[in-house]
C-alpha cells in the first residue's frame, strides 16, 4: 500500500488540533492553578501545596505509560475525545462537591473531603496528558520531517499562551470570584473544547501496529523495548529529566515564594507576563529550529536553566524574581522541542505513543520526588532556620535579607546541582550515541534516488505495513 505522507492539508489539520489542545490545556491548567492558589491562601501551608503539586506529577508519572499505549493502539482523535470526556466528568463531580459541602470542610486537611476534592480535580487535569501525547504523534503524522522542530516550537508557543491566560485568570478568578465560579468556568470551557474536537477529521489517522504488538494496557515491556531499540534514547530521556529535577523545587516553592511577595491577583498577573517567555521561546524555535544537533541544544538549555534557578532569588526583589522566571520560560520550549524532535525522527510511529509516555513517566517522577522531599524540609527546617537570628546572619552575605531567604537557599542548591549534572552529560558515551542515531535516521535528501525515497516512505509511513510484513487493519 502507498505510504501516507504529510501534506499541506495535513498541516492545516495539525493547526486545528493544536488550537483545540490549547483550549483544553488552558482549562485544566486554569483550574489546577486556581486550586493551588486557593489552598495556600486559605491554609498558608507550604506542605499542602507541595503535596498537591507532587501528587499531580506522581499521577502523571504512573499513568503516562498507560496513556502512551492507548495512543498507539487507537486513532488519535478518538483518544483526544476520550481525554476530554473524562476531564469534563471529573470537573463536574468537583463542582457537585463544592455545592454540597461547606468550604471549611473542603479546606480541612485532616478530613477526607479535602483530599477527595483535590484528587478529583487532579484526575481531570492529569488525563489531559493523554491528549498531549497524542498531539506529539500528530506532528509525525501531519508535518514533514524537516519541519518537526518548527511544529514543536509552535506547540511551545501555544503552551506559553495557555500559561499566560491561566496564570492571569486563575489569580483573578480566585481573588474576585471564588472557587465555585472557577470550577463552573472550567466545566464550560471543557464542554466547548469537546464540541470543537468532534467537528475535526484526520483521514491520515490510521493505526498500524507491529505483528507482535498485542499489549493493550500498561505496556511497560513494549515501552522499554521501544526505548532500548534506539542507541542512546534512554540517555536522552535522562538528559531531559534534568530540568524536572529543579521543576520539583519550583512546584513546591515557587507559588509560596511569589505569594509572599505579591497579592494573589498580582502574582497571577506576574506569572502571566513572565509566561510571554514561553511564546518568545516557542516562536524562536518555530522560526529558526534547533540546529543540526538538538541534543547538544538541550543540554546547553538545561545548564542555562540551572544558572537562572540559582540566581533569580538571590535577593528578595520582585523584579529579580519576575525577570528570572521570564528568562527561564524562554528556555522551556527549546528543551521540550529538542526531546520531541529527536523521538519523532528516530522512533517508528507505531511506538511513539509508548516512548512519549515512558519519557513523560520517567521525567515526571523526578518532580514529585523532589517536591515531596523539599516541601517538609523547607517548612520544618530550612525556612525556620533562615528566619532565626543565626540563619539570617549566615545567609545575609550570600542571599541578603528577607523572610523568604530559606526558599532562596533551596533554589540556589537545586540550580547548582542541575548545572553540574548537565555538564557531566556532555562527557558520556550515551550523548554521542543518541546524536549518531539522530543523524543516521535523517530522511534522504531529495534527488538521492527513488530507492532511497521509497525506503524513507516505508520507514515513516503512517499506514499499513507492519515489521512482520503483514498488512495491519486500520482502526
């Protein structure tokens, strides 16, 4: 059967899918940010926000391989519809709980209602990652190889726009409307997203599986096999995990730090303004790509992230913190696009969902580990010590003065570790292996001959021939 190649109409369809996913991501992030703001403002507990953020990433880590397997075995649009339906159901349940129970009961950390309420919202937000995995595979399906990095940059731009909107409006919603209306808005936007998604069509969206690919659940074996089949691919995932190491620190401490310096409305606006860095970074990747060595670009970006993480809180100044966050966000699209671009080239489409899911699981696990470790350490030891007379005197020459110097100390240590880890990665054999795998998987240059073109078509086909040589039935 003739291979299905990305076309101009396919790229248009990708833009529709990207816009729809942006609306869905805005909705889940809006409610999740609002929940974090609401809980901290009502309880003033760093431990509570750390546990909530860590639990979110832990759920992502445990569910991502299942999500990846679902993506590989079903049409991508159907997967997105499933994800949106589950999110809508979860948010509706959370809304019912908010109507039926008084706020004090929902905010009492010693009662099960608080944990049930946050878990339901968490589930609705986490399942959105199944849609994000599907989106990554649609780049392979709908966009030519030479434009993968640019398309991934567009994804980063859209994520930045979503972050701006959710950051600003989550703070405003909690500050001006309250949690009840915030949930109602999330339910309405999720409904709109599902309605638009139902109108889309993707004829290229054909499931073609390997002859020995029969697993349907959490296909850990298939995920590991797909990762290990490519020289150095596991190391790439390790490299990408570096920025999640410090991500756990931010998850636990960034909002408490910001809410100590700003009001909740202003903090939401600050996050919204600094998130323009997402857009600028994403547009730069969409315009210029990642260069010929995206793995090298990834590690250089991780080093820069570590430096910023160590410096943006060295003094308790709002402009230093906001400026550092903005620069950090400029770099995030490059880090994410580099990993996605490599996987989209070196991994066969039939296994990309599981590879993306495995990578998401592995990388996400780093954040909750650090969040769960850092939140109690910061709350019960580091912050009290930094506010004591001895701690203040010790830190003043290095980090200045202020009530948030304990959090700043944690940021500095995390950033230094991140820089060191990324620099050491340049010296590893795995770095050179994955770079070689990426170069070897490049499609042939136009004009190299029909045999090369035919071979490439067979390699990148969305369609029909499995590795075993038999024709797979489309779903």
